[in-house]
């Protein structure tokens, strides 16, 4: 992947149209987590310091191409202004005279936020006419919304063809981390894939086995693999219909030289309740009324040793029901070990996925990992080996 980088751009006096992800969680009109606003600050500051007029484009919620007043982005301007410590002008439309008036009123270094791009049907349709109307307010295009890059919309893809296009600083950092984890990783590479179901991660598993030296499978999805290997998983979460698919993935891994690490021991209980009596069993000793809720200590030991033998780790999905202690133990042990290796420079450790981010936060190690992606769908599609249209459009 090769991109222009912002440090090569001539920005003084230019209007920089910046796609950001301001789809923030809201409760009663208030932002409950401003991570996404903070993620955009370095790029906004940089552009502003270079003397650009910073014009922010974003979507909020799903207005489906119509003006839905409750989905206006107006409420973001003030909290953003507080974080930036500078005024943020708001335009009540993403295109047309309203937008032009606000953009034309900016001084060099000034910042404006335009109304929800999804108020126009042309956004999600990637309509060239809508992209052109957006482009009318910019001289350069900067995409800092990796989390929206799996969608080919006008503000995430179309614009990149109309203006000189650059990744923003957060986007650039994410692309570099992902490249170091799967694009051009230092070998050996180990993957950990956990979570609840095989069915949601088929493409991801198929892609990873062709790229990795080791793949540890954990969480509920490991049960389907055990079941496919004729091991009784009792009352555990399992997708018997996917047994053949699991065998196909085992074959693909064999052909590609990827060593699969399946659980050899598990932690079981009769129900998923905090403080419920839990027992460790060999996978061959699981009883009919057992629920497998975590990987066992022997499995974890094997996994940590494989991490020690690796130079790169890519992780999606917890190893057990980490929300309910003590079934967080395998996930927390693996997370702490990965963070330790990453901190001491022995491994590049990249992780992502909604519940994976929660699990790493729960383990208290997010800051010590090389990179933790909060991009959700875009991160998963990238792990599936898919081309992300918003990223491809930035390539030179
Ligand atoms: P991510 O959001 O990081 O991609 P997933 O959504 O695939 O991860 O999976 C997370 C969920 O998997 C968690 O809610 C966790 O409780 C569940 N899980 C993990 N192990 C098991 C298990 N053995 N049985 C049932 N659910 C499990
Ligand atoms: Mg999830």
C-alpha cells in the first residue's frame, strides 16, 4: 500500500475536506464516550496549524437519505470546540449555499463541521453528483475515518477521486499497524480468534489460516471445532451445522502450513453466573450438562509459549465468557502476556473487535498493546482479507 502523506501536502490557505467518524454514542442528547472526537484531534490540529481551512464531514446514525432533525450533527460542534480549544462553525447542510457560506467564512486555520452527510441519499449511493457537490467546498480531501472505510460512500470513497486525497493521521497510524500485523508482518505470526460463533467469522478464519504460522482458536467457536473432531462438548454453545466447515478450515490450515491450536483443557460450569462453581477438565472429559465457558490453564500455557515463539500477534475475539468471572481468566492471562511482550519490544501485538476492546480494557492492558483498533466492521473486513474501498481509493 502506498499513500500520499499529509506532510507532503501544501495546505496553507487550502480548504481541507476531512472525513471523520463522529458517530458517537449518545444518551439523552449527551455524548457518553468522546473517543471518536478525540481520535480526530491530531489531524484537525495539524491541518489547522498548517493554515488550512478545516471542513469536517461526518455521518451520524441512519437517517437513510432524508433530513431527520434528531440525527443532526449540530450537538457535536460544542464538545468538539471544547476539546480543540477553538471555535467550530456549524453548517446546516453538507452541500450547497449553506455549506459554502460557512466554509467561505473560515479564516486560515479555522474549523467548520458540516451537517450529517447521510441526510442526502447520494451519500450512501456514492452518487457522483453528490460527491461533486461535496468536493465544491474543498481543495484537498483527507480521510481520517478508518472505521467507515469498508463502505464505498461519497464522503468515504467518491471524494478521493475528485480531489488530491490523503489519509489523516489516525487513518495513517491504523494502516501502518494493520500492515505490520498482516500485510508485511515479521514472522512467525500468531493469530488468536475467539468469540462466540464460527458462523460470524468464517471468512476471517479462511483468510487467516493462509497468512499465519499459528492460529489459536478459543471461545465458543472452539467448541464447534472440537465437535467436528468428534469431541463431546456437552451443553456448550456449538454450531453442529458448521462441523464440515470447521473440518474444511482445518484442511486449509494444514495445506497452508498454519498450526492450529485448539483447546486441550477447558473451564466448565452448569450455568453462566458470576461466582458459579467452575471446574477444569480435559476436553475429552466434558460431561453432558457442562457448559464450556473458558480455555483451561494447559491450553493457556501452550498459547503463551506460542506467543513467545512469535514476532507478531493479531487478535480478535475473547477466549471465554470474559464478562463473567472467573471465565475471564484465559483472556486476561493471554492479554497480559501479549502486552508484556509488546511493551518489551518482543512482539508486534495488534487487536480489534468490539468485545475484544472491552476484554483488553478489562485486563487493563490496552495501552501496552502495539495497536488496538476500535473500528469494528472495517477491522473485521480487513482481517477477512477484503479490500476496503475507502482505503483503496487513497492508494497511489
Ligand atoms: P468481537 O466483538 O471482539 O469480534 P465476538 O463478538 O465474536 O468478539 O465475541 C464475544 C463474545 O463471545 C463475548 O460476549 C463472550 O462472552 C462470548 N464467548 C466467548 N467464549 C464463549 C463460550 N465459551 N461460550 C459462549 N460465549 C462465549
Ligand atoms: Mg462482538
